[in-house]
């Protein structure tokens, strides 16, 4: 792995573990096994590196979601596959966790990929739900936009409640609940 990639990956891990303020350039360098000169040769500073790390996390998240939602099956099967995919529930969502970081939310450049990722996710889910409604798999009265927003909110809230409880069970219950609502005629 190249030095820039090691720096980005180390920053991604540290942002997920510690947040933006808790992620120091020294910690990034130590985890990446890179010196200060290497870091500043490839990135103008912590902000630039954090942007690259958040961008990569968002890209990977979108690719993984698209692989599932763009796959085979009914709308509910695809949404279910997305919600039930393997996750590190107690660590939370690497994008969602950034919303709890006041420094990320206060900086328009850092906040932008977070906002864009959630907007993309809501839109992508809404598209799948609309397909399901139009094919008669879901009730004709289903409104895809608000339903997609609900799914995203349940998912993110499930992470928070699971972390608070110290067990993934509340997350799985939230997923089961939203899927039960989708399965009703």
C-alpha cells in the first residue's frame, strides 16, 4: 500500500474511533508508519487528509449499498439484504458517527460528503421502493421519499441505541421493525 493510501486508511480508522478532534496528525503518522514529511508531501494538512478519508469512506459505502440495492430480488428483499448485511453495529456507521462530531458539522467542506452520502442513500432507497410500489410488491399508497428517510433514520438510530445498550440487539430489533412495516399490505 502506498504512503498516501496508508495515511488515508489510518485517518479513516482514527476518525471512526476518535472523531476529528481526537485524530491528531501525529496519531495518523504513527498508525500509518509515515513521517511528518511524507504526510505533508501528499496532503496539505489534517483537513485535506480528513477530506480524502471521508470521501473514500463515502465512496466505499455507496459502492457496497449499490451492489445490494442494484441486485436481484424484490424491493423488500433488496432493502432487507441492505439492512441485514454484516456490520460492526457497536462501532456505529462510519459516516453517521461523523454527524456527532461538532468540528465536522461546523466545517462545510467536511460536512458536505456526509450530507451528500445520506442524500444519495435516501434517494437510492426511494428509487428501490418506488420500483417495488410500481410493480405491486408494496402498497400503492407508499410514499417512497418519506419511507426511505424513515429507513435511514431507523438504521442510524439503531446504531445509537445499540451502542448505548452495549449490545447489537436493539439495532436488529429496529431493522426487524422497519421491515415488518414494509411487509404489511
